[in-house]
C-alpha cells in the first residue's frame, strides 16, 4: 500500500495507530503520512459489510477485488495490486 492510499484512509477516519515512518513528523511526534493497516485490520474495519476478497486475472494482469456483503451490480469494483490495497479501496468506498 502506498502513502497516498494511507492518507486517504486517515482522511475518512480510519483508526490511526503508531507512527509509520520518520518523515513529516509534527509536534507531538505524529506522522502526517497515515497509518498502514494490516489486511486483518482492513477486513475488520469493513465488517459487517465485507463480502469477499478475490484474486482475478484481468487481461493477463493479476488483480485483487474486494466486494461488500450483498453487493449490487452498481457498486464500484474495489481493486488493488495487493489484497490490502483492494480492502483499503473497499473501506474508502463504504465510508464516503
């Protein structure tokens, strides 16, 4: 997961924990990059709306897709290069 995605999670209210880097430290020692959650934390944060996490091949490119429980066809695909990125995108979609 990249720092831009971590910042987006932080900005929509994903619970932040300890520092993730030594850069951009603010008063009090808080990093403005955003916390990089684990896959387990992302799944838990999306509960009870989490439905599935799948690995697909799209035009010979592997991609992970996270979907909400009871997803309707109009819900956007939440994709990522890693399972964590797909789950982070699902969290963002659920918490707009």
